[in-house]
């Protein structure tokens, strides 16, 4: 039905693709240990690296047993897909606990062929991925695995690898293929935009009885108080960081060990404060400015961001990418200061209820949150920056804070920890608007309709590109797979 197709455009051509993509990310060692291929990196091998069977000495007097070698499922340009690559992807899916009931051999093969077509064309179009970039990704993956499992020897034993060099080579091939494929897809759609007229035409083409249904939504506003530590507490933190810096500079103390002992950054503490960043990495601007001003081997002076106080040590500079370690220490906020912030919000809440000022006026005059105070405290959905939050897709923490609120009610002060490691804050919340489940309305749901229209336009551009390059690229599918019902015309007529 057309409605369901439109509603699912943002994912892929079939529901199976969601699971397939997840498996391929894991096959590419995206993050976790289960994502490492347990046997081989054949899925990233170009055509010229097909292994040949060892010659067999002929002897007419000896009967020998036939052994089925790993067969070639398909060839796309310079890339070969082996039968074992398909089996490996399916095993990865099962190891993640994903349902494989609706996932077929043909569906997996089709997705693997798509990735090879992207990578093959990326090379043709000189869309490059540098060796440094690929190796840096492999380094991060191995460091993460060592942190999880305990040592490099244990990692090699766990994944049944002969040595670290062999393992790194496999990671390199897998990551290079994945990154080429991603860059090619990004290049295809990078300049695609959509006009209001195209959005209108997209919406008008949908029959009224097939228009998408959007779930119940809320608009939520909040007023926050962010307690500040005393100047004395701030100075204690600065002195502590200076002492750590001096110990590293003067006594060759390990910055990594110091980070494990003292850093309060939950994202890097267990890794000795390690991050690999570029200037485009979504970190605090001040943090990046300091990091990129340092030389290799240098430790920064203590500096402040919204999260607390830091020092940074530059471990390695690779062009525009830095390997660094940092230590974050957050000044303590006394209980008295926390109690005062809570009491102030209680007072603000009471005055709003008594009609002394509106919630929006209170947000403008009293809220410490710069991102929302000038908009009446209105929260923005981080997915699309719209003001509406669909109930079924809301962040669980936010949902729990407002789920029992009635119209015009205001919560009592809620204590909220910063998941990124910053200082805690108190806030009060109010539901400013409710939108019941409804059939898409062009004026009320323009942002969502625009998103669907843009997704369809990108999908059509990818499909057009795919059809053209399948026609122009050498592709061979073995006889056993030619009866597959592929989404693309891999078996050329």
C-alpha cells in the first residue's frame, strides 16, 4: 500500500534492509567485539586476491575425496563476494540477537553487491579514503577491543587470529570497503535539496485515503537552573590539574594512568582519556581550539568548558586528525547551592500558577538554558529540530518526566544529571500543546512531510544511480544465485 511505502522511505527499500545494514556495520567492526569477523576478511577482497587451491599431485592408484571450496557468489567490478561472506553476515545478525526470520540469502547477497558497486565506483571517481584514515579507524577499534577483553593477546586468541599484523590487515580491508561505499553514497546525494513546491507536489500525489498517519505528539517547555560551583571549588580543580600536568611534564608520569585515576569523563575514562578527533568532530569548540593549538607530546594548561575543567595531551598528529588524551575534572557543587536552585524554581513555579507571569515570561527572565529561554523555554526535537515530540519516539527520560502531566500543569523541580558528564541541574516542565494521532495535514505537519519528500528524492537519486552503474559495470552472478528476486537488476538480461 502506498501509505506504508511512504512511511518507511526513511529506512530502506525493504524492512529486511534495516537488519542487513546492521549486520554489515557489525561486519565492518563498527563498535563492538562481536563485530569482528571470526574467520576471514574475504568480503573486502578485490578480485585479484582470489585464493587458488593448492595443486594436487596426481596418482592414479589413490582415491581422493572431493572438498567443496569456498565458492564465488558474485563479482562486482573488481570485487568478489564469496559464499562465506553471505554466511558470515547472517551469523553476525544472529549473534546480535536480530530476528533473521525474514532475511534471505538473496537479500543479503543483494546488499553486499550494492556495497561493492558503491566502492568500485568510488575508486573510478577518485573518491579517496586515505590509508591514515582507515588505519586510524582500525586503531580505535583495536583499542576498544583491548579495553573490553583485557590485552592484545586475549583479543587475538578470542578472534582466532595468528598475529596482530594479520588482524590489522583484515580490519584495513573491511574498513576501506565500508568507507568507500559510504563516501560514494554521500557523494550521490550531497547536493540534493527540496523546494516547498516539490514538497507540495509530493503531498498532493498521495491519495487522501492513503496519507500517512502521525502519532500523538507533545510540545514541551522547560525552565532550568544550573547551580554554579564556588570560586574556591573551581580553584581547587585548577590546582589539581596543574599538579597532574607537572607530574607528567617533569616526572614522566603516564597521562593515561592519570586519566583512569582522576578523569570524570565517562566516555573516555576507561580508555585512559583517549579520543581521536578532527576539526569536524562534534566536540565543544573551546576543547577543539585548545587541542589543535598543541604540538605532539604537549600537555595543555587547564581550561574550562561547559562540562568542567580539562587538560589535554596530544599523543599523535596525523594530518587533520589528532589522537589525544584528556582529563576532565568537575568542580563540586555544594548541597546548599543545589538546595537554593531547587527553592528558586519552586518559587518561580508558584508565581506562574498564581498568574504573576506566564511560563514563557519566566523562561526568558529566569532560565539558565540559553538554547530555550528566548523561545519561551520550548524544547526542540534533536532529530529534526521541530518543536513536536512524537510520544512513541521520545527520549525515555523526557517521557518519564512529562507522561503524567495534565494540561496547564507544571512539574515540581526535577533533578537531571548531564549524560555527557557536565554538572547536574534542576528544571520544571510544562506541556504547551498536545496533538492527537492524526492523518497528515500539510500545514500542521510540513516539517515531517518535507522530511519524507526529501527522503524519497534521495532514494530516487540513489536508484537512478544504481540502475545506470549496474548497466555500465562488469557484474557476474553465479548460476546458483541467478534465480534470486533482487531489488536491482544484478542478473543482466
